[in-house]
């Protein structure tokens, strides 16, 4: 019969769990932005809003164990022209007086077939706009900061891209003026903090 001490010694020699390789990254807000595209009066338009907060935990050797939590500042949206910005902030659209932020929380990370960080991933999760939460999936790229070595992951640029239907989140106003499909392109400069 094995003694308690032998069992504990044996447990100490087991491989560490996958989450032991997780690195936490925090946002560098001045180098980050959330861009979006939409159709208005038949013309493709662009806008942007700040990224308020982003918390990534990334395991380069096991990307599926990674996670993300991103908050955008909808109350600071800019659409290039103040009247359009006012429409986007209105109660019929983003209703930013009541819902000043947009939040995405990942639920699963599906790496590319190679499993390599540099080949990106599909990031599935829950997106909350106004008071509506929907399941979405973003294409995600993880790129080492410009000027750093390919294997230097101290700084990363993370890019999320995808499309959503604004009406599915209750932002259904101005249908005759503004198209339903919105393209998202969120670029975040992230710095490792562990």
C-alpha cells in the first residue's frame, strides 16, 4: 500500500495542466480601435469607436485554451458626420444613453488546422449590444508587434473581423436610410503582463 507521501510525490511529477502556459495580455488603448462599415443611402460608410477594455489570456501552444473579454465604447462612436453620429447614438439605434458599451466575451477558440498562433483562429462568443446578447463568431489574427521577432509574444496585435445584423440586437431604426448589415474590424494592441 502506498503511503500518502509517495502519492503526493507522484502527483508532483505529473505534467502541468494546459492552462499553466496561459499569458495574460492587457490593452494599449491609444493604439487600438474598433472600426465598422455600414450602408447608408446606398453608399458604404465607415465609423469607429474606442476599445474601452480588452483582456486576453492566450496559450500559444494550446490556442483552444485561450479566452477574450472585450468592451467597446459605443457612447464615443464617430461616424464622420455629426448628424449620422447622432443617429447611431439614438434610442432607435445603439441607445448609448442607456447602453454606453458593447461587450464580447469568448466561449470557444477554434484554431486553424495548423494550431499555430500566427495562422489565427475562429473566436466564438457572446456579443451584447443594447440589452441583447447573441452568439457570434469572429475571424481572429494574432500578429507579433512590428519590429519584434516572430517568436517574441510580449506584444501582440489582435484583430477581430466579422459581420452582424444590427436589427438582431434591437438596433432597428432608420431602415429606409441605413442598411442592416454591419462589418466589424477591431484592432487591439496588447501587451503581455505575465
